[in-house]
């Protein structure tokens, strides 16, 4: 089982290929993913890399955290599980309702 790494502070021009190449010297990169905005397709400035072993992931984190990529400082650490999201939308709390008669 691999170890997932969070990479923040990515340049908006960064590609998954560049991310994979950045981590390759520290071990086998199972996957590299740059997160993009679902509407515009532009990078959101962060991504995830999965290394084949936890030891490789620790080496990569130690070596790459606080380094520069195209002038931006990277934040590299162990990825945490995604927080459960609260439901969106929902009730408007009883507001609205149209015209009201006044006495």
C-alpha cells in the first residue's frame, strides 16, 4: 500500500507530469494529480502524489517541503483524509413567502 502526499503552493501552470518528475528521485511515484477547478479547468494550486512506500513518502516530504517550484514555496506533507462536507443549499430558514397583509 502506498502513501499519499499533499502538495500545496503549486504554480498554477504545474502539470501532473512535472509533479511526478519532482517526486521521482525519492522513489516510485504511483500517481500524481493536480487538482483543478471543475468549472474553469484551471489548477487550484495544490495536488496529491502517491508513493509506493511510506519510507519513500517520508524521504520526499523531508526533501521537498518548503522548497521552491517556479518561484512558489511548496507545502509538502502527509495527506489527511478528506473532511466530511456539510450539506449545501438547504432551507432558507422560513424567510420569503411573498406578500403579507397588514392590519
